C-alpha cells in the first residue's frame, strides 16, 4: 500500500493529560528508557544508554538550538497579541544571515489574537537590557493564507535579531504543555550540545543526554557526530485528514557538514543510531539526495526531498553508493556543508537505508512521528506504547523515551 492511502485513525492511542510531562525530571539522564528489539520490550534509564549501543557504531545528534520564538505584546486596551516567529522571509539567503540582522528584520510568523490587531497599527514592547531601554516594534507587512510576514524593528542597531529574541522572547514550549515557559526551560528545553540557532521546538530526544553519557559512550568506543535540522512549528501540525494523501508535510532546513557524511559512510558496516526523529529524517533524506546526485538531478540552488519521493521513485542503490555520490557532488561544487530542505514523510512501507537504531521520546497520537515509529517496528508500536502506559512512563517532550534497535543491529545489513 502506498503510504498516501494510510488511515491516520489506525495510528492513535489514548493519552490522558496527566501522562504528559509538564516538567523535566531534576536530572536529565534519570529519565526511563524503554528498549525494543525483535519484539522484546525491556527497560533501563538513559544514563546506561551506552551499554545498549554497539561499540564502533556511530550516534548522530541534531545540534539545532531553540530560539526564544514567542513574542508577547499588549495593546493599550490590554489585549494580548502573541507573535510566534517561524522562519525568516525568503529575501534572506540563509538563516544565519537573517538571525544576524541588526535593527530590523522581516520574519514569517503565526499571530495569536490577530483579529485584535488592525492593519497599520504598530505594536510596541519595552524591556530593559543592561540598564538601557530596548523598544521592539512589530508591524504587519503581508497577510498570507497560513501565516503572516511581520516587520520587526528595535532601537539598537548593534543588536542582532538572535540577541533580540534572547532578551525579548520566550521559549516556545509545545502547545500540549499547559503552563508558561520559565527560567527552568531556558536550560532544560535545550540540549547540552545545541549550537546552531534556528529551531522553534526542541529536538527532544537529545534533552536526556549529559556529559556523563558522552563519557560512557567514549569508553565504549561509540563515535558521535552532528547534523542540523531546524525544527519548524509544523512538527506539531496535526494530521487533520483521515487519509495521509490529504496531509502536506512541512519543509525543514537541514545543514550537514562533509565530515558527517564521511563518518556515515565509514560507519555503515558497524551501525548508525539516530538520536531523535529529526536526526533520522535528516539521515534518510541524505540517501535520497545522493540518489538525485547520482542521476544528475541535484540542483545547486535549494535541493528538496519531497514527501512521497521514496515511494514514487524507489531505488536499489546502496547507502554507500548514495553517500559517495553526494560527497562527489559536494566536491565538484565546492561545498563544505550540504544545505537543503526535506519534506520526507517516513511511514509504514518505508525501507530504512542509513540508520540501524533510533533514540526517541514517545509521540502524540495521530502524528506523523507515530507513523515513523510504525515504519520502524510495524504494529509493535502498540506493544511499546501499551507497555509504557501500563508501567508509568512519562510522555512527550519532557517525558521518557525509548531505544529502538532494528534487527540485525550490528551487521549494517540494511545498507
């Protein structure tokens, strides 16, 4: 069956509100870890993760950093307007350029309370930074079908937009966490290795990792590397159509250094573990970009993997061949980093090309992320989630997680 014909109602479960973790545990690596392999379920805690990974394998992390993307404004009447900064306007060549803008910027946003904000009215927010008054203003630039372009200006021409958000914005906690973001979230809704600013949601599987886990991985000779996928608000977009044919996957920006692709190629025989669904989607997308490169179809502007590409353009090319083709394309075009967008939808019927294992949290009912889990383990996802529910696991972003190992885990046979 083509995944577009899947019914999302087949991928749901009952998630009581009191099972959604509102806060993280005091220690990152004390979260529980459900283990799945060959239909067998057991459990441990994250601090022991390295003991469940193969020596000589590679673990891949998403180092995207969450930006304080929520800006709250209040009109003189007291009406609250919330601006959720999604992505830069396409007039900027890339995200770093937009984030480094000083004094003003155009940003694509979602606006809460938009009906209370008349076109032409300037919203203003005043805060104190290092003893000086910072004035941030927001003005409608363009209303579009699903979002709004906002012009943001501030009275410090030496302050970047990244700095402005840090001072004026709030952490964008997911909508299912029913509390305001606080000082705790500045630290805990960010991975310890976050480096590239641009996500509006955390790659939550990485929230559990600590220096102690990294040391234990080093002791076991488990290598690690990083990719960047900037998580968009679409990660929370519900599947509103009954059939997946009616769902449009959001595009997300990926940025992968040449050294990471070389590491993937070298570690294919020993196994590759993705930390989080964002890392997994990035890695699997690299295979399809390699297929485009081998066919001479990889453009030099902004390559894209579309959501149905893996199903409508199947390939027997090995992962090693695809990655080698991508590296050759980068060499020919003088690219040290591969930058592209992916809309890949991984659902039952997908054949995994790069990864052998996944570390991930528990996901929402009727979500594309739950489809991804079902693509890995089939109907066993129900067994996993039933076990987690029956044994008191905590769910979603601040909750516990699981390690899924494909079989055979150590041979790289999927490549």
